[in-house]
C-alpha cells in the first residue's frame, strides 16, 4: 500500500507566469523561519457519513478482500489484540502531535483500542526516513506500509520474500509505516492518516469512493466520517481474523445497522466498478514523469463518458483535463474546470472536490481582472478546506482571496487575509522558500502587478 503522488493543489497551472515550486515545497525543511508561526488544526470536525449501509457493506467487502493490485484476499485479517504505535527514525516535531490526534480519533470515532507505545514493544512502527529512500524503493510513492517488519532495514532484507506478502497473513501482528522525514508537515500528516488506516484496516483503494482516504485520487487527506464507519465495522466484535468473504458479508448488515443507524434509511447509489483502464489513465495524467499527460487525460475522460458516469469520477476526469490544458489553452482549461464543478456540485459528498476546482476558477477570474467573481467563488470554499483540515488548499484559497481583495481596492483587508494564509502555508507547504514561492506564484496572477512589473 502506498500514498501515490498526485499533485492536486500545489500548482495552479499554466495561468501563472512563474516557475513551479513543487519540489522545494514538498521537500524543504522548516527551520529558522521569518514567517508567522505555523498553524495546525486542533479540533477535528469531520462530516458524518451520509452513505447508505447497503453501499458501505459493498465497499467494505471490496476494500477488505482485495489488494490495490487487484489480487483477491481469501481471509479477513486485523489486529486481534490492543494496538500500540511507536515512532522511530528522524521524525519532525509536528509528527507526534498529528499522530496523537489521529490515534485519538481512531479511539473515539472508530472505537479501536490503539495508542502510543510506552516502550519499544509495538504492533505498528512509524519510521520517518529520507524522502529519497522512499523514492528509491517506490519511485511514485510518498509513503507506504508493509506487514511483518519493524524497520526499513528489515524490509530491505526480506522485501522479495513471502514474509511481506499481505495475502499470506491470517492475522496482523506487526506492521511498519514509512513516512518522509523531510516533507512538509501536512504531507507527513496525510501519510499518517492513510497508511495507519491501511495498516489497521482495509488494504484496497477504490476510486468509486467520493469521500474517503481509501481512494488514490488524494482529494481527502485526513480520515473522513465514511472512513471511521468502515474502521469501526472492521473492529466490531462480530468479526475476527480468518473469516471468509461470505462470513463477513453475512454479518455486515447487522453490524452497520447497529453502528450507523442513519445509513439504514439512505438510498443506495450502486455506483459501478471503476475499470482498470480509467485508473491507469488518470494516474498517468496527474502523476509525475508522464510524457503524454494530455493523451492520458483524454483517455480518462473518454472512458468516463463512455461509461455514462455522472458521479465524481466524471468530474475528476474533467478536472485532470483542465489541469493539463492550462499549459497551452486557458479557455479550454476553464471550460473543463466548469464541467468538473458541475458534476461535483451534484452531491454533498464532493464538497471538497469543489473547493479544489474553485481555486482554479478563482485563479482564472483574478487573471482576467474579475475580483468580484473570484471572491464569490472563494467565499464558501475557505470553510470547506478548513473543515477538511487541508492547510495547503486553505492557504491557497486565502492567498487567492487576498489578490482578489487587492484588485478590488480593499488593500488593508487583503493584507490581513494574506497574513492569515502564511501560518497555514507553513504547515501545508513547508519551508519559507516554498511558502514565498507560492505567494509569488499567486501574486503573478494579479494583472495590476504584472503591469507594474513590465514597466
């Protein structure tokens, strides 16, 4: 399992006449900053899931009885004893507070007996290692999780043996999570949420899920209400390691009726499965190092249209197409972003998707000297980004709002909003260099600043 690198919010696109700063943003170390103090989210406010129990049951089975590769798992596995987590390697200070927060959520929302270890003995080891080490092992991964090892050194010794094969397991006893030691605080936090969830719970990802970290689109960066429902069911006393798919499926309806009574009355969406061709195309379109991203994006969009999708996957294909087209055709890109927003607007479960699109639409509005349109787009999305604990997106939206306020002549208000963005940007993007690069990138949208710079 691994968190794929799909850069959704770090770059706004070709409408910015400045060099992209993604590498510095995600890799630089925070030290001796001259910016305001880093901010972080202290009180989680997840939206409760609105999914039907019928959909949750189907998703639970598909998440729990397959790997991302598509290989089926014959047996249900989980930790049967209390779970203790230790940290090794070279962790940044923020990792510990973020780890404590996610463990608290797992205890209170998913009702799992999980906590920080008080000594060296632990079921889960979180090792912070240099990003280069992770990329050397898995070039497109930001982080990953492995069973039956407790260190990266141990994993490298046994990586080609059955010891680290999830399908050989009948019960989970020891798992290691490898996170980047030199990434931004948010990227490390995001890795903790996704990889701990898979170390403890389901091993598969489904693009069909609109509001979950069990989805390689990387839209959601912290565990959602849906995810907590899945994990709570995963550790319900009615289940145990070694059960077959049929045995688990038979017990799920009663489990979900008990832990999620609101889902009993919800209508099932019954979204169809996502074909492998679409998954490969969307990852090629947004992943690093793809030479023909536009062709990949067009293929993803073509598959989505052929499937007759009207859900978030159709919107995501339009979003990917818009990101690619910005390099050569801003009007065509804008049309794709508007189409993406139209599909995302159809469900409250894709409110965070709309916030991503709003950043793109607002950037276009600012570049066209339409500050009122930008402010209207941004107004509802700032709270959405905050509630989903996405500091990088929140900082980006606030910086865009500051530029729109400047264009409107509200200079004092713009200065206050821009100052507010900096603390979130330090958490989301990392070093001073990365934060200032993002400020410059968004500032370059402002036509008044471009005009002054050309004089």
